[in-house]
C-alpha cells in the first residue's frame, strides 16, 4: 500500500528536477519508441509504421514547442534525433 508520505516525497523530488531535464527525458523516450516502431530495434522487430508516425509527430510537437524555452544548446540534439527518425520513417 502506498502511503501518503511516499507520494509526498515523490512529488517533492520531481519538483526539484529542472524542466529541461524532464523535456529531454520525455524526448528520449519518444525517440526510442519511434526507432523501435520504425524497425530500428536490435531484436529484429519489424515495427508498426502507424505507431511510429504518431510517436514522431508527438516528438516534433514537443521539440517545436519547447525549443524556445530550453535554448538551442538543448534543442539542437533533439532536432537532430527527430530528423534522423523522420528519414528512417521514409
């Protein structure tokens, strides 16, 4: 059973994480999932292009919306990863 104190501690922990770190973490998860769905995984899974498209579109939205907030230093690698995924999708 989860105690209220445990939840309170986790909320406090996430509050201390900078926004740029949260954005980058989410972007990496989207990139990884999209790569697998494009068939780029190591396990030979063929992927599902409809799922890949959804993930790539979500990543594009996140990168576009967050770039002005996180700065070019952090946005550039996200754009590069997005571009690579878009090329792999084609």
